[in-house]
């Protein structure tokens, strides 16, 4: 009986995503005030600082980084692309994979200009902002695949999508809690993606705290599993990760722009033992 309920919940979430609008989503979340590089209390610079620190720590190494549920965004691999020689981007929707391909193939027609993001991460790396063109070239060089994924499948990717040893590192941002019908499914999905990671590999996980819905486009209201810090820690432990660090950003009033009811953002660095 329980299986049926879970299946129906997952199917309902997938139906919600059929109207997801990448351009609107980028506009809602990746433009000022949430992405304001002149303010150090804006959400996106905080996320980029967490990712920069985590990816440049000595315990992170290897060849392959996989982004789980990339959506139409690239910010989450701007630091990792300097550390890993191969990056695989994944998403459930073709419209998002198309958006990523447009930027990577440098054919124009992208929904967002990633230049300020590239420049900001160059600054974090102590490079001159004009090195953003080199970072863009690096990213285009290391991204080898943009693949379909379903984190609710016990095998989220196609059988031979990854080398037999698995990925050396996973990054996943605002995906699992935004695609799961409840906390149990969120925790189960953490277990599914853990199988893509080699033992000793790291998971860089960014997500929403206290969020019950967000708009994935005009009128496209998508339910979210409202998470607390304690639940994030418990789910990571239950699904077989060792938590290294958890950092939390609490939204100020002006970051609440009406596109969701998120109250905080967490960054977790964890390891698969
Ligand atoms: C809130 S967006 C996050 C996008 C991006 N990672 C970011 O940081 O903004 C959630 C993403 O999960 C994807 N998604 C939906 N259902 C999924 C599933 N079953 N498995 C994996 N990804 C899924 C959606 O297509 C969407 O791109
Ligand atoms: O402030 N942000 O940088 C930001 C970016 C993406 C998202 C949020 C906030 C909150 N909602 C999630 C979807 O559950 C998506």
C-alpha cells in the first residue's frame, strides 16, 4: 500500500515539472536582489563563497564531478570546474538540458548572462575579473555530457553513464527537496545518488530550508518538502553520508521576493565513507 502512495506522490511531482519555465526560473532566482554581486548579504554570492571554499579544500580531488539536477544554471560548477577534469551535468527536463547546451555551445540565445558569475568566482580565486573568459573556456572544455536523470530511480542515470568507479564528487543544488513529495522520498533520493559516488567521494549539497512551495514559472506552483537543519543532518546520516560541515544563510526581508516561501538556504559538505 505504501509503495503505491509513494509512486503516486512521485508521479504528481513529475507532472508539476511539465510546465517548468527555465527563463522565468532564472529571472526569479538569479537576478538581483538574490544575485547581487555588489552586496555581501545577497544569497548567490553566499552560495558561491561556500562552493569556492569547499571545492578548494585539500580533501577534494579526483577526475569526475557530477551535478545532480543542474536545471538551467551553471553557477554550481564554476569552482568545481577548476578542480575536476571532467564535469557531467544532469537534469530531468530536456528544456533545461537545452538551456545548458546553448551556453556550452556558445551559440547565443541563453536566458541569462553568466558573465557576472564567472567574474565573481574569478575574484574569489584571486584572479583578475577579466580572467572570466578563461574560466568560461575551462568550463566549456571540461563539461563532457549533459544527461537525463531521475533521482527517484534506484539507478538515477543510464547504466553506463559513469565510469565503473563512480563519480569522485557530486554537487546538487535545490533539487532533492524540490522534486520529492515528502521527507521519506527526499532521504531515499539521497541514497539513490549516493550510489553514483565512489567511497571517500564528496557531496556538496545546497538546499532550501522551511520552503513549502516555489514558482517554476508564471502560475507554475511546485510543492517543496519543508526541511529543517536537523532534518537535513538526519537524512544525510540515514542515507549513509558523514557530514563534514553545514552552513546556513537566513533570508533577509528584501530577499523574499514572492517567488517562494523559503526562509533559509543550507550548504552541506559531506562524504561517502
Ligand atoms: C529548483 S530546480 C534547481 C535548479 C538548479 N540546480 C539551481 O540550483 O537552481 C530543481 C530541478 O530539479 C529537476 N528535477 C525535477 N524532477 C527531477 C527528478 N525526478 N530527478 C532529478 N531532477 C529533477 C528540475 O528539472 C529542476 O531543474
Ligand atoms: O535565493 N536563491 O539563490 C535561490 C535559488 C534557487 C532557489 C531558491 C533560492 C529557493 N527556491 C528553490 C526551489 O525550491 C530554488
